[in-house]
C-alpha cells in the first residue's frame, strides 16, 4: 500500500470534523472551556486529527515491516489506531493543560471520545467521502 498525502489529509480532516461534531453533541458546555488558552472546541479536534496522522503513519511504517506480521497486520492496525488515537488525544490535551484542570476521569472520557471520533471519521472517509472524491 503506497502512502498518499491526499488520503492522509482528507482522512485526518474528516476525523477532526467528526471529533468536533461529537464534542458539540455530547458536551456542548465543555466545548468552550480553555485548554492551554485554546478553546476545547478547537484543541480537541486538532489533537484527534494529529493523533490520526500519528497512528496511520505508525501502521504504514512500523507494522508493515515487522517480519511475519502480514496475517495480523489488519487486526493489529485496528488496535494500534484505537490505542494511539485515544492515548495521543488525551496526552496532547494533557500537555496543553497548564492549569491542571484535566483529571483522570476527564482523560478517560477524552480518550474514549477520541477513539469514537477516529472510528466514525474513518468510516465516513472510507465509505462515503473518499469514493466520491476518487482519491
């Protein structure tokens, strides 16, 4: 599978948009709280989009080159994507949280919302947007 920057950009923007919509639907009051001086409605989708790029690159450049890994690459890729997206999203927002407002429960909720946004956004990209754009 060759690496496509158009695909990566399109998917990460779709996942970030899905994250924004999920945040506004599930926690509209918290969307205007600040994380490191940036509204959560901006920081969360940006973190999810960045985490999507990180997880996709790890699948592309790590899992595909492990010896004897071809038969497990799809399942491993799904687990790695979920784990990295959830963890990286929570981690990026925790790093930006200078006041220490994000605790353990919030980190878990952010990770779950990041994982859900990744799943929903990737499905939307792969099944609807990418075929119609023919990228």
